[in-house]
């Protein structure tokens, strides 16, 4: 059995899933199907921000490893 690295899963798919959950949750609350606390909305927003930050950090580290920045002396 192959073990999936959690960092590999932290890509844009997870960010899209969080966005879809936020959209569906907002529609459910607006239509009155279920009335839940807005704290859950902000919790999902926070998770989305963390996911976005992780994605950016991983991509930046990959870029830095691939392209070394050389500073010139004047």
C-alpha cells in the first residue's frame, strides 16, 4: 500500500474543496434549510487561508531550490 505524503495533497484541489464547502454552506444558510453559526463559515475561511499559504510556501521553496538567486556586488 502506497502512503500519500500530506504535502503532495496540499495543492489547489484542497483550496477548491474549501471554497466549494463555503459556497454550499452559505447557500444552505441563506435558503433557510439549516441555520448554523457563522463561526463555522469563518473557520472554513481560516482553513482556506492556511491552505493557500501552504501552497504558496511549497511553491516558493521549490522555486528557490530550482533557481538560485545570485546577488551582484556593485
